[in-house]
């Protein structure tokens, strides 16, 4: 999870236009949202690295992944009339579920290593 979130967060700064394009318009300035979500992903990754903050990181990552899910739904809607774009966007929807599950599992971990 640390690697996935860290790399995704960095990608928000290296290729922001990709992420800008999936920000639902009603949320406001896409670039601000892109950067804010990138910071949040990097922050979650940093929390997951350190054992004392790992549980908090799992909880934060779970919440973040649920919070960004509307962007995935918006992407399906946006690309609905493009068969390839629609297929890619639809394929991404179920991928979020195991990521939320993994993050939640980390948050619930009560082993000594995660305290």
C-alpha cells in the first residue's frame, strides 16, 4: 500500500493534467484537487511506513480511497460514449475495493509491529 499510494501521489505532481481530467467539475479547481489528493496520498504512504503511525495510515488511506471513488464514477460517465475509455474506466471501479480492504486491514492490525 505504501508503494501504491506513494507512487500515485508523486504521479499527481508529475502528470497533473491526467488527474485534472477526472476531477468532477462541481468540486472546483481541478489542479487544486489534484495536488491536494496527491499530498493526501503521499501523507498516507508516509504514515504507513512508520510502525507507530501505521494504523492511522491504514485508516487515512481507507478514507481517502473511499473519498476519491466519485472521481472513478465520474470518469465512467465522462467516457461512456467512448467504448475503449468506458471499458478502462469500468475496469478501474472494482479495483478500488481490494485497496480499501487492504488499507482497512492495516488499520485493524493490532500486532506489536503496527503499534
